[in-house]
């Protein structure tokens, strides 16, 4: 063998050794054994790990089950929203698209995320459980809605298209709302669904007016009308403001607490700083401006009048502030999450003469308006006095003599809302 040939063979051997060393170094960095060190079992395991580009049938079956459960839960959840019939079409479409995206994302993650399939499956099953629980409560809320509106004589007012007036009556009792009691809160909500305007009108409980069909031409305190039933209060306010009242909602202290708590509390803007008395239900330090209140605190804020210089007049304004805060909280489509608890509270502690389709239409109409809604509050004014009342023969009682100018201004604003005119001084919800 020539010397040159021998040198060539030595060089080739050196190159092979160098290549082996580089290969072993690379394998060590990757945590792999060199071919010399690897046992047949290890080699088989490595090959098995690197092999399956196509998952086994058992893995595919598990993925299909997980995806199928989520798809079924999504379909049931969407059907429940559709049947509840309280969300505008745009919200339903958005909900449907979001549910499809979630199902698609989970399905895709199960295909490409081999190392994190367990996490994806857990997330998918948690989402499915949440949707199934939500479906249960939405259907439950729908059944409660049936109970609330059962046997109601439905008027022909199309709440999504026509202006309407709601009388909100607050009675001073806890427990069942069916108990006959004086009406301490007397508020009208005038709603125009086309201009997205709401006018709240509060009338003092001691307003000295005629009770049509009851007081026989004599005058009495407005609060005494509640003793004769909600129709008597509606008739008195209808005559006072010369407006037809389409619907009524009668609530008590318990319903106020439950509804506000169901909303997670409300942010109330107070005109004054004051402290409520224990007679109002609980002692609360109210700051001028924004206050976050729970149900019990909101009730105390609404009931307090002894610690207010303007007494019942300021109390009426505070009650309007609470209603405004509740409407602000309800404008979000997430209200559907609280729908069951709110409807249950209304069923147990409130009454209304609205039909099911009108309640659904009103909620849908309100949500579809979104941030377009504006609200204005007005309070009837008068002069404090002492007069004889039809319902009480034992002597004169404290009353509020109506101010004709104040009543006339309220009438004009009610007409403006009904006719579609833009209210001055309204604030955005």
C-alpha cells in the first residue's frame, strides 16, 4: 500500500471519529443515548415517540367525545337563550358565533397540542359544565316568567314600537306583596322605544288630591289610595297628569333588597351627603356623589326622609336615583346571567299586569337601545299643610298641596316623551 493511500485512510478514519463525537455530543444535549449506549428497549421507545404523526383510534375517540360534549352544551345553551326571548337578534348572533369559535378552538387545540391535550380537555369540560348550568337556570327563569305573567289581562300595547307608561308602586311592608298597604312610592315611568327616552315622575305620598271613584269628590292623601288597591292609585295619578297608564309594577321592601343584590349592588348618585336612620332599615353614611350600595343599603337610601331637610320631596328624588342606577346596571346583556334570580324575586315579592310577551319585548327593546337611552327625573312639588282627608275622620292630617305650575310642567314633559320630542336636561344611561 502506498504511503499516500495510507494517509487517505487515516484521514477518513479521523473524519468518522469526529463525526461520531459530534453526533454523541448532539445526542447528549438532547438527552438521548448514543447508539452504542442505547438498549434495544430504549431505541424502540424513541422510535415509538417520534413515530405517531397519526394519532391512534382511541385518542381520536376521546377527542371526539370531549368536542361532542362541548358542542351539545353550546347548542342547548343557545336554544335556551332563543327560547327565553329576551336578547336582541344581534346579541343572539354574537352569542352563536362565540360558541362556534370556542368549539372550533378546542377541536383545533386537541389536534395540534399533543403535549397539552389534558389541559385542553379539562378547559373544554369546565366550559361545558358552565353552559349546562347556565342553560338550567335560563330555562328555570323562563318558567318563572310564565308564573309571573299567568292570568294577566294583556293589553294591546306593542312595547317595542309604541310609547307606554308604567306605574311603579312601592308598599311599606316586607314579605308577600299581596298584602293591602299604603303606597309610599308613587312613580310613573314614561317610555318611548323609538326615541330611547325615559321620563321618571315621582309624586309625594302626601299629595292632596281626589281619589276617583273613592273619595266622592273630596280630597285625600295619595298614599291612602294604595289601601283600596293599585287600580285606585293608577286612577288618581292618571287624572292628576291627564295620561293613560298602561302597566303597573308593585314592589315591597323585600323585592328591592333581592333585586339590587341580584345585580351585584348598584352605583347611586346622591345629591346630598347624609346618614340614614335606623328607622330606614339600617344606618348608612351616604356621600354626595357616587355611592355603591347593596340591597339593604339601597332600601335605606330610598326610605330615609327624617334626616333630610326636604323630607318626602328629597326621598322621592332619592328613589328615582335608585331606579336610574338599577336601569344602568340592567342595560348590559349580562343581565341574562342574573335573570333567574331577578325573576324569582319578582315572582315572590312583586306584582305586575304585564304579559309574558310584553316583559320579553320590553327587555329586548331596552337592551337593543344600548347606550342610546337617556333618562330624566322630575318630582311634583307642593306646599306642606294640614287638612282633613276623606279616609280619616279623626282630625286634620299633614298633606302636600299640589303646585299647579309643577303639575303643568310634568304634563308637558309627559306629552313630549309620548310624542317623540327630545327632552331637555336628560342624562345618558
